[in-house]
């Protein structure tokens, strides 16, 4: 078979594999623009008027939930506001500039504070234009009242443009879904799988898989109760937690510990999200063990953690520097205290869940915020052992909003050379790739490498052994032979 024929066949196979992986990756990314099961209720002169009013107020509540989900708390005062009509819109800028003496120009504009941000206002009509649809559940109405749960779906492109126009950085990158084990502790004991565990019920009222840090509650069947009990969960029994992680095919298990007591007619609630199990931690430990095996002293091939230096004298960048993912089993991921009048625990539980999820997501948001005012063109090498791995790498890069474009410059059966346009700090792209089950790193700050954890582990071991004997480190994955996968220049852009 000729070289050109080989290239054509390879390109066709890669395209088919890519499309299969890309469709699921994009669908998962759009989930963050869905706000599920918003509780709505209203009263008006007629059932129809009450229904319309409830749906309008629910839509306002949903867009506020969504915009806060995608942005950091410091920017919430500058988020677009919804008004009944444009007459309610405030004319002044969201960020004021301090006055200065008449006729005096500042030598440095920053002396007088940050530049004003645009004020974006939305009416109910323009808000409907952001919506792609909604679904109604448990609908109840009377002659003048209406009550329901509504799931609102918003258009991703329209919401992105809204935040860009408001000059507010945002994140839409999701971590992998974690399984939550809601353990309730009271003076009467511990509860997990029991039918009278209201803490478990609260986690099942509405789904939390649309968050940036998505979570899902377990089924609570006999197999679950046989796999792990409440005390094992609180004691971080790693074997039991790993087993239930395998059952649900998740990479992380979080123990949601709620300690409840009554005091002077009030509920006093302490909630902690505790890291019970994380798959990536196991990968890091295995990688370190394998590297130690090549060197009696265990130093030359020790895994590079946060603050470590590469052979080039630059800070090592990779999963070891991902602060969000450094939690070990038993570490507290988020914590909050609440004191509310006794009597309505479901409402308190819902509030507590919202608060701790937001606290848990805060460091992830900061590490994945998209700032479209900054962009860099990264030279990247992809290493893979199969078309499936290549499809996973391509789908992950193309689907993340941190990447503006990917150009494939050359391609072989085991790797690819690419130009990746990335927005903001490349460190954020490291975090986003880890969430997709990939490893992205650089040894010299100029050339970037990406692979699945298994492939990355093999090549890093091989490259470090090469350096030990005077080698130059990671070689291009398409040398010495390469096959163009795009147009006549060998470049394919997405």
C-alpha cells in the first residue's frame, strides 16, 4: 500500500473514531446549562395567569442559579440582572470610578480603581430567548394557584455570549461525576441506607449532575447496604469505598457527613464533604511505585509533585500541581454550619447541600475560568496506543471551552503533533484534561505533551531512563515517519 493510501485510510479511521467520542463529550459539556427541578409556585386571578407567573419567576430563578454556577462569587455583583422592563434598568456602570480633581489626569488610570464593567440587563422577553426549552414535573393547580417543579434548559452559545459581553470570566468545565454517600449522625446513631434517613432523601430530591462538580446519590438497594455501612464510610474504609466506586463506575466517592442536633428549639447542623476515594490518587501512587523501582535510591525517578523541578530547572507542571485534585482519602473538601428553627429539615437540608456544593466547586472554578482576553498557541504532542485513545484525546481538547482551536500538523499510528490555541493560563487546561481522564504536562514550558494516564506513565518512565543515560527526553511521537491527516499542508483544523 502506498504512503498516500496509508495516510488516507488512517485519516478516515481516525475521523470515525473521533466523531464517536466527540458526540458524547459535547453532550456532557452542555449539561451545565441545564437547571433541573426548580420549585415554582404562584397565585393570580386565574389558573392560567398563575401558571404563567410561576414559570416566569422560575425562569428568573433558574438563570440566576446558572450564572452563579458558572462564575466565581467575587463576580456575582456584576452578573446580568433581570428586570420586568427596561425602565427598571440602572443607567450607571456596575463598577464606579472614583472622582478626581477637575482637569487633572491621573498618571496611572489604575490609581482610580478598575475600569467600569458593562451593565447588562435582561427583560423577561430576552430571558426567554436564552432558553431552549423546559420540562414540568409534579404539576398541581387550582382556580387561582399553580405549583410545580420545572427543569429549564438554556442555550450554551447565548449564555457564553452574555457573559463575554458582561466581561465576566466563567467556567463550564466539569469534573468527573462523584458518588455521594449521605451519612446522617444524630444523638440516636448513624444513618445511611435506612428508609428514615432524611439526609439521603434530600440528596435525591433533585439531581446534582449538572453542577461543575457533578454528584449523584446511590440507589440504596441491598447490594449497596452490603457493600458499605455508615461507620465504614465515616472511617474511610478504602476497600469498601473502592468497591462501591467500582459498582457505580465513578472515579471519586464523597462522604457527605451531616451532624444534626436540636438546641433551644433550633436545628444545629454541621455538614462536611469528605474525600473517601479518588481514582487518580491510585494512579499517582502506582506511577511513583513504578518509578522508584528503576532507581535504588528512589530519587531520580520519584514522581514530581507540587513545587518539584524538572531537569530543565523549571517548575514541573501536571496533575501534581492540580490543587483541586490533591485531596487524599479523609480530607475535608467543604464544610458549613447552620442554625435554623426546628421543624423543616428538608428545607434546611436543601440549603445545606447547595452551600457545600458551591464551596466544593469554588477552587475548581478558579482553576478553570475562561478569560477570552488572553490566548496562547501551544505546541503539543499527543501519544496514544490505539485509535480509541486518540479519539479520547481529540474529543477532550475540542470539547473544552478552554481550547479555541486544534490544528493537527502531523500524524502517525502512535502520536500526533498539534498546535492548540488555549485561553488563559495553560495550567487551567491541565486541570480540565485531568477531569477528562487525561494527563497534560510540560518539561520545558514550551512543548506540551498529552496522553492517557497509562500511556503517560509508560513514556515518562522510558524518557527518564533515557535521560539517565544521556538521552534528550521525550521524542516526537510522529518521528521518523509521519502521515499528513489534513489538506496538502498536512494541517487539519477544528
